[in-house]
C-alpha cells in the first residue's frame, strides 16, 4: 500500500539532508572573525571550525581574520558585497595554528577548495607582516608545502621552514578574483649563499621540494642587477619531496661588488628565482705576511690605504686544519697584527684573512727553528 506525505514534510526532509551534507556560515555584522558573545559576527550557525570540510562561508561585512582556518572537501569562502572585506592583520605567531591565515588544501575535491571575492568584496593582507599570516594554498608533500597567495613575504614554506623568501603574488585580492587549491608544484629554493674564497666565489643552495625540475642557471651581475650574465649551469635532481643541496664555484668572478642569484627551470621552462646575494671582492695582494719562514712570531701587515670597514678576521690554522689562534681587528688600515709561534712545531701553517665584506686571502707560513 502506497503512503502519501504532506509537501511540507518532504521539504523538511530534503533540507535536513542538505544541511547534513554542507556546513553554511554567514556573517551578520562587522567585527573579528574569532569573537564570542554579543560581538560574534556569525549567524546562528556559529563560527566556522578551524578545520572546515565541505563548508560554504560567506563574508558580507568587514571582518578581521584573527583565526587559523583550513578549508578542505570542496569548501568555498566567498567575500561578497560592496562593503565586504576580509582583513588579515599581523598575529605575531610563529606557527600555522597560532597565526591569522586561511589555508586551501589541494585535496582534489570537487568543487575545488577556493576563496572568491565577488560583487565588490576584497581580501586585504597588506598589514600582515608575520610569516604565517595570509591566504595560502598547499601541495602534498612530507612535510606539507604551503604557498602564500595573498600577503607579504616569505612566499613559500616546507612545513614551517621558509622555502622561498620572495614576495607572494599580491597582498590585496580585488573583487573578481578567485584563489583555487590547484596548480603545479614549482621549485622551492632556499638557503642560498655566496661566499668569496681566495679569488673565487662558492655558491650553495637547497631545494626543499622539486617537481619536474630541469636545471639551474647561476647568474651574476656586476651593475646592481641591471644586467645578469649566466656564469654556470647545474642539472636538477628532477623530483623530490625532501631537501636537496647543490653547489657551484665561480672561478673567474672579477672584482668589485657582485650580485648572484639562482634561476631554476622546470621541464616546461617555468622560472623560479632565489634571493639575491651580494659579495665584494677586493684585491688583498697588498696585505703582507712576515717574516716567512717564522721562528718566534709572524706579522700580518695591512697597508695604510686599506679601506676595509668592520671587523677583519685573521686565523692561524694548523697542519691538520684546526684553528690555533684567531684575532679580529677593526678598521685594519695601517695596522700590524702579530701571532706568537714559538710554541708550535716546525712545519707548514696557514694564515687565513677574511675582511668584513667577504674578501679572503690565504698565506702559507713556514715555522722553522733554524
């Protein structure tokens, strides 16, 4: 026997079913995202949970994001209306959970986890100058890879480790823009350093992650970045979710102030840049070491015209590489630094001189009792 139910009963059942499948949150006033009592900005559904799966969140007012939110399972955050603003301030936090951010998980959900600014709404993170504050998308990895899409640098993280000190795409998301948790994982360049070494420059860098990486161009500029020259190329490992270290030595850098950067490419020739490192190579040939061979002492003499500023480090290095003595001198022009050597065994030693601007010189010293 067929049963017939009133239309109101059927509609109630449908609404209950839809309510079980989706969580809907809407603002009703200006204020802070995370606020309780009469100051709460949310309707009767309450504030979205920190880990929101399958959520539809609508910001219709001026709301300051003072919370951490992870969106997954096809969640959508819509900032909608001519006075709607999602404002991300600085939290001072040092981790994801205690900072002010929205994180879009790249979990291949349908619809894609996204943040939209529509009908005049904006997301403003220009005042968010703490590392973990802003709007982020992610890529799966171990640890998880985060990319800051709206905010101020740094631009990428591997877990909580900064993987790219560059600038995010924007700090202000204008109306008509949409962020989605999709895309291709690029290179994560970090720990780039350039160190002068006896007339050459040693460069080292690390990738925190790689996907379809191809190679790195080592680029040098002698005119403050106006023109960059490729001085070397290093092949990338290709694909990796763990840190990989690389190195290159520029054996003919010239002199003066030089800038270096690493220019990484994937298989589609998409570029990724490292931060820029500057070194100043000054000729140190006028620094003299005497007497040599030495018996009781050895001197390091700096010419009066030496314009080095800051501290110059001078190390006496033994035959097995250990530092036997170190002295530091400030404003070394015209000075003489003396090392007593009478207590050391006869043989060959090194004097390593490193100025504050990175110039380096190594001299061999023979200690003799004759």
